C-alpha cells in the first residue's frame, strides 16, 4: 500500500477539523465582521462538510481506506473539541453523547466506503448513509 493513501486523508481530515472547529471557535468575531446570517450559513456548511467529505473523496479517489478515514476522523475531532475539557477534568461525558458521536463516525465511515465502490447501488447507499447522518446530527442537537 502506498503511504500517500494514508497521508492525504489524514491531512484532509485535519483541515476539516480545523475548518469546522475554527468557525465555531471564532463565531463571535465572525458575527462582527461578516454579520450573523452569513456566519450561520458558514457554520452550517462547515458542519455538513463532516458528512459530505467522505462521499466526495470516495467518488474522486476510489480509495476505500482513505474515505473511511475522512468519514471517521473529523467526527472524532469534533467530539473532542466539544468534550475535551470535561474528559480532562475527569468528568467524563455521558454514554448517550459517546454513542451519538460513535454512530455519526460509523455512518461517516460507511459513506466513504460505499462511495469508493464503483457501482451505482453503492453510491446510492452512500447517499442514504449521508441522509441518515444529517437527520441524526440535527436530531441530536434538537433534543
């Protein structure tokens, strides 16, 4: 296996983590600079980048392992961004949160894997996993 097949997905995953968490971290400053409605749009697009990136990478490169990595690593990074302070302080998050992000990571990995297979039925499965990811993601933040 070529080392490039592992390094590029890790770099892409890191960029996705930095983009999504950076927008959330600098939300107040962005509201002052570009306005609240445009900031909300950028936040929303950044969070949906977590779900779309494995499909795009899988369709372009057909690299199954890399696409799975891009589906899993950013979700774990987003989880750590939201919960790292409580984990470090010893007040571990509840099991519901861990299961929620675990299911999102599994769905992201499945999206990438199915998108990397060159048959249309697997691409449709990737889109179904994407839709389920979006519904679960929105449902988790509403409750």
